[in-house]
C-alpha cells in the first residue's frame, strides 16, 4: 500500500499492510532550515525528500498559515480566518476595507466597515521563526468593547466564500501518494467557539457570555452563514477528509460549553460532510478528559493530534477505550518523547511500549507525534518509532 492508501484505510478502520506512521515534520523542518541545523545528510534537502528518506507518510493536516497568495492576507489571522493552500475555497471581503501596517515583528491591522472599525495587533517574532512556527500570535484581539461585536458580525456577513480547488488541487498533486491533503474548513467548530478561540480575550468572553449572553449569541447567529459556506465548499471539493475545529481543552471548552455552543454546529457539519462522502476531522490536541464522549456523539471521524499522557491526563489506551475505532486517532505519540532532554532512553522505550500496546488490533489509528515534532527532536528516535510500528505487522 502507498502511504496515501494506508492512511485512508486506517481512517476507515479497514485492513492495512502496516500501522501508518505519519509524523508531522513541517515545523521541525522550518526551524532547522532557518537556523541552519538540519542534519548534515539533509543540509540541502526538501521536506519531501526527508520524508521519503525516513519512509514515513507526509503529514498535510495543519496548513502553512503563512503561505498566502496575496500580501496582507496573513493579517486576517486576527479574524481567525486563513488563506492557505489546504483550503478548497477562497475568501473575499465585499465591502470591508483591510488596512495593514507592518513594524518589524508587529502587524497592525484595521478593518473599516460601514458600521464601524475594529483593529488588532499580531506578532511574528524571531523566536517564532527559529521555532518554525507559521501561526502568528494575536497579541490584541479584534473585540475589545461591546460595540465591536456588531462590527465583527458585519465582517463575517460581508465575507464572500468562493469554491475554488485550484491551490488545493496543486497541493494534492504535489503530495501525490505520499499522503492525503486534509481540506481545511475552519479553525473553530462553531461561531461561539470562534469568538472564544479567536476574537475575544478569554476572560472577557466568559464575562460577556454571562453578563450579555444575547450580544454574544446574536453575533454568533450572524456568523453562521460563513460557517455554512465553508462547509458547503469543502463538501463539494475533492478532499476525502475535512478539518473543522481545533484546540479544545476541558478548562475552556468545558463539557457544558461544548454541549450547548459547539456540538450542534460540529454535528451538523459531520452530517453534511458524511452526506457528501467525506470524513470529518477535528484537532483534539488539548486536555480531552471529559470531552471524548462528545466527539463520539457529534459524529467526528478523526480525532487529530491526540496527545496522551504524560503530557495530558488520558493514556492512549483510555482514548482507544472511549473511541473504539470511531473517531479514528491520528497522533498518539507525545512530542516530549522524541526529546532526549525530556525523556531518558528508558522512559522513551516505556512510552513506546505503551502506545504500541494501545493500538490493540491496529484498526482506526494513524501514529503521529502530537501536536508536532519539536525542532530539537531526535531523528534516531523517530526512526525507532517507525521500526517498532513496522514490527506490528499486517492489520486484518
């Protein structure tokens, strides 16, 4: 089987010739290339060449957020919207004017609309560049005052969503049989989740939801058309798997918040994508103790970036017990396990024993480093993981 065939079969809990091993290496590569610290044999290699040398699948779930076609599109990160290759659609403002000013590592952006203005400040620092990060930090969020909610609602109503598989198709052709390109729908799984995750400071969001719930809910309702549009575009695309929602954590997206404000939209997206023959993935790289059952109820097909103990409370075996084979798990190996300064050789061996044992019959799991391979990762340990998974044999 090719890596592409193996990944798709695993996601569908079908037989595979061996357990898929698809470590996310893009940030590791970006960081070491930028710092000039790639291993000597790969000093001039592309990421695709390194992936081929390692004999692993190509990880194309989380996009390169900085790879935009047009200047200043990266500034829209402060709205929680992106313009990346993994999106089978394009976004365009009809009447909103975006004004971007750059000052060294800072980006100041203002959105001017007929109903008011909002502004934000983003950072992309030398430290972030050295770490290979492509997701800029939003230092000042767009919603600062109650009146900003209406302006943001206008901006989301103003967004035109244009189904366009051009860049996505080019990326699929580039990846070919080395992996699958997961279609990128949206970074949050509902309008309220988007407000919490991207647009309002955390503390202010919870105060506003308690003190002015209708203000928050009215804004979320006006954002619904955008969410429907991106799901429609992804459902009509060539993507076999669509990523919708990311970065849950039981301390912020509590079971109550999840059930009331996230689950309805996530469930609806799952139903619509399933009707189009797609699988729904969601990026579950936070503390999920108390949320696993919700993912199952919502019809999630792929829990991406599952990070087990010792970095979080749940073991991979416990994830497998709660999920079964649906949602399939993509992840399962802690990022600290490939750092020799964080885990001794004996601790690494024990962690590897635990995660391989948790594979059970091997169905419905794609092993990857969650959330991503850190810049200082041991390539020897990455090879050891691959060798160990190859020993598992055929999954029937």
